C-alpha cells in the first residue's frame, strides 16, 4: 500500500478513508479492527442512495456493529445534503 501511495497510484478523497486503510494495513490481521475500518469507508458521495445502501449493508453484516453505532456510521456515510 505505501509503495503505491508513494508512486501516486492511490488517491484518497478523505483523510478518514486514508486512515481506515492505514489501520487495515497495519492492524496485524485483527479481524474485528479490519471490519470496523471497512464499516467507516463507504460514503455515498455522488452514488445513488440504493447503491450506497447495498455497499453499506454488505460491510455492516460482516461487522459487529449493532443498533445505534451502526445507525451513526450509516448517517456519517450518506450525502450531507440528505441529513
């Protein structure tokens, strides 16, 4: 990952995504940490809501987040114009 970043092959739209990838890369294989980092990744951006919901749902099923924390991550990821 770091080599690709140094060469300019990886570009990040947000610091949050960059940090999530760093955590994932250096977490030492801690499965729960990886799933939490992946849950923080999906963002709607310019995607249709249905596409975002599908992507978020897939990651959410694999995480251990439940109820309120899951709702908060969902809200964080949707387009701010919707809030």
